[in-house]
C-alpha cells in the first residue's frame, strides 16, 4: 500500500491546470496509478484525480463497486439521490480526458470531495455526456453516460483544470457539513 496524503482545499496545487500525459515514462505512470488506487480505496472514495495527491498530470480514476450499493440503506439512497445508480460506474483509469456535453440541461445533486473533507454541496452538472480518453495502456476509452456516472467524471475532470466543486455551487446555502445536512448518510467522496 502506498496511500498518499490528499491535498485539501486551500492548497494552491489544487488550482493548477494539469499537464497531458505523454506515456513516455510508463513506470512512473504505473506507480502513480497504484498510489491513486490505494489512496482512493483507503479513503472510501468514488474517484480521485492525480492533482489531489500533488501530481499535476491529466489522470483520473473512479469507480463504485457493486458492494458499495448493497451496504447502503434503501430509504437513505432515495432521500440522498446519490446511490441509486452508483453501482453502474465501472472501475476506470482515464487519461487526457475530453468531455462533450450531450444536452444543455444541468441537474443539481449533492457532491463531496476528498479534498474538501466533511462538507457537501449541491452542484449543477450535465446529465448526459460523452467522454473520451485513454487507459493506462494507451487504449481508447469512448463512452456515453448519464446520471451519477456522468457526474463523477465531470467532478474528477474538473480537478484537472483546477476547479473544486464548491466553485460551481449556485446557491451557497446549499453547502455545509455532511453530518449536519444528512445525519444518516454515508460518505462517498470524489
Ligand atoms: Ni474531488
């Protein structure tokens, strides 16, 4: 295990625009991905971007194993709206991503972030997107997704452009501590 410290909001490195991966140093990329997976799993995250562990490269990982959904309580899943289709997010390594919105409409839902621990906010995101990029072997990834899957991808890719979810909240009254807003919910941070 190589769990790395996750930078928290206020660290200026989270505001940088990350650089594209050129695949010249495969060993470094492999090591980075091991650390990112270990860190995300240790913190029970749904996703992680390389800049969150201080690496300024356009690399994100995300995924929610089906087990996670089974552990949730159905009534809270409905109330919170975050877990209903959480299990449909495959474990993914996404490098040099490009996102194309497929409709103008944005949907608001609650998000959390490993770099903003303890807090949650209501964030507008495109409901449906196409995302393209590459996996760790340079193979093309090209998917059309919606809902929670689309939200996680948009959240993670924002990290590559120095954007944290609180910057996108429309009404700051919908931003606060998770344990106050949702006393019974379980964390699923990105
Ligand atoms: Ni995040």
